[in-house]
């Protein structure tokens, strides 16, 4: 069975997520219409829904009191059904949309307070965008498309072509620089869009359903390539998708939206084992836990195990680490015939995975429910 990329195997937490954030949204609101501020206050005081907002105030609910931060090098996925507000939310990060209320900080700077010149400079130097529709310029070559943002910044032709060639090498299109967009497949055009974003060397990538229009095989290949690039280049990424499988596959953390509200934020493991409500639980109902849940989640503490099984002898039982996933633990139990697996840390046994706890983990439940 296929493993997830090695870099994402330890619970998918991003160590930088709690350090100084690269992106930080604080109490962000977006209510469309002339009476957005009134509607926002009504939502706060009366807890009305989007249908009543439309009826009473003639406006649409985009984002409701959203707060989150993204650490350096983190891939933060925002997902939800169509109309949930995920694309609206991400467009606040580079201020393509102005909020009704709230603030957005980019590397500590309030982008909502920037003047036009500061905003242009921040967008040009720090933020790259990759959309589902690449909007490549048909009259320009692939190389010229990749270099286009550098041309707008006044970089001389020789230098921008050098940078463009390097970006094309990164996405494995170095032989296609002289070609035109209509000579490329959909997946190749998508890689050109990614190369164009990378050529500007932004600190942040905003990716709005970049692979959703592609067939499953090409989509998976591009996901793999993006994961490789994210590890090498350490770009902080906001990745928008309506596909939970995609979010789980590539995200360090996932935010699930509904009707403009961030319902839950957590690692893929958190989302599938501790859904915040029925909406999230329904989302994850069909997801396999084999590569998402780890020994540290399903193990019993050694003290609790010894109380429950005082006569059990762990000598000779197989050992594993807390970062092994369920699939690996199943392999150990099947191959050894063991009933218990000792979870070791620094040479000490810190917990035990039982057969029952392992089965509960496959169901997405924690061992205390055994």
C-alpha cells in the first residue's frame, strides 16, 4: 500500500505553526452589500444565518469572524463545499478583497492598512498566486509567461529569462520554454502557472483549487511534485480545495469552512479522529485512517495498560515508535502474531498498542473508547 511522502509522516504538525506567523488573520469578516456592517452586528447579537442576512440586509455572507495563523513553511489547507467562503477568505490575504472588519498580517505587517504603493510592493515581492485557471497569455511563450511578473517589475531581459529557465527546471518543463500555452497539456499549463509564481520568489503561495480541473492521475502527479517543491523551497502556502483527500494528502493542517465559518482547524489526524461536529464527521466518514492516525493517538499509557492487564508480560513483544501509522502497526501485528506492541521513546516503553485499540484507530476512535 502506498505511503505518504516521508516529510509528512510524523503527525503532520508544522513546528513553525506556533512560532511567529507568516500569515495571521484576526477576526476577519466579509459581508457583501451596502449594509455589511449592520449585517455583521446582527450576526454577532442575534446569531442569524446567511439566509436571514440575505433577506433582511440584501447581502451575502462571505467570511464570519475568521482567525488563524500560518507558520513559515507550513501548508495550510482551507476546504469546504462550494459557497463555503474558502476562496473569499484567501483573497483577503493579498487584499484582492477588503474585509468588512478584521485584520490580516503578512510577516507582522497589517496588509489591510497599506496604501496602494505598499500593497503593490507586498504583492509583487512576497505573495504568489496559482489559480485553477492559469490565464496564461496565449501570444507569449512559456518562458515569457513565467517571466512576466519579473518584466512588470523592471527586471532586465537576460536576468528574467535566467530566472524563468530555473523556474521551468524546478517544475520539469525546461524543454518547453520556447513553446506556447496551446501546445501544452492541462497539467503542463498548471505547472507553468506554478513556475510563474515561483519565478517571483515569493515568501507566500496562495493556491486556489489549482489541480481540481485535471484528471485524477495528472492531479496526483502534480500533488507529488508540489509536495517535493514545498519541502525544498519552504514556501508558506495557503491551499484551497473542495477535496478532503487532497487536503489530507498535502496539508500540515486543515481548516474546514461552512457558510463562512471556520468550523475546525487541526492536523489531518485531528480532523479524522476528533471531528468538531456532525458536519466535519460527515466530511471524513469515508476517509481511510491507515496513513493518518499514528501510534501516539491509539496507544494506551504504560501505566493504564499495566492496570488493565496486570498479568501481561511485555517481554519479547515487538517495538515501534509513536510516529508509526496504523498501516505500519498492522504489518507488525500480522507479521509477528503479537497481541501487543510496545511504543518506545529514548529506550523506554511509554505506551502499548493493543489489537483492540488498533481496530478502534481504524474506525477513527481513540483507545479510551475500547
